[in-house]
């Protein structure tokens, strides 16, 4: 069993995520009330900060979590709990720490980079550059299109 605390922009802790062998439980940090449960998941990706993409030098881990629930269907746990589908299976997941405790989480498939705070995906033909840097300069430098994907907020167990 492993426990992680997710982060909202600005650094406040939002959810405590408990990863077990057969399920993932999500609690509000402030009052420890369970708000979500994922049973029989396929895989859990724990967001990590990577120097490979020019991230903060500290090794932040688990500030956002990605759970594969079915083939190409995922639940993203950060400052909110959302779900989305991808065109291909996700291979890796990073949660880069930016300035002012702001996370830049992204997931990589063999052909695409999914930018989870932008609800966009872009063709992954830019090597080992940070996908957010590529996206923010996309039209200017790369002259390509970014595509939107739907992220739907999940219904929580409680509204407290």
C-alpha cells in the first residue's frame, strides 16, 4: 500500500490517494472523508518530476496520479478527479513542478503527448523537449495543430 497527496495550483494539498493491489481510494486531505474509489484498475502511474524535461531539481513524486481503468481509459487525480480516453495506450506519465507550486502533468503515448492541464494532445515528433514548451510555442515555432480531448469530471461519493 502506498499513499500520495495531490496538489492544487499554489501548493495546497487536495486529495490523499491510497494505492492498494486491487483498488485506489481517494480522500479529502482536510477532513479525511472518502470521495472516490477505483476498483480493479489496470495500472497506476505516479506523477514524477523529471530533470529530463528541465524540471525543478527536487524529485517531487505523487503530486498527481493517473490510473488506467480500461484500455485507453484513464482517471486523472490532481486538484480535481477527471477521466478521459486516449488514441493509444499511455506509456509514461510525468508531473513536472513549475513555478509557484504549479504542476504541468503530461502523459506520453508512442505517437502523442497529452497535456492534462490544457486538455490538448499534440503529435509527438519533437524529441525529448518538454511537451508544454512545444505546445506554448506550437503555432509560432512548430506550425502544427494541437487537438482537444474531453476530460470529464467524475462524480464524487460525497459532496461534503
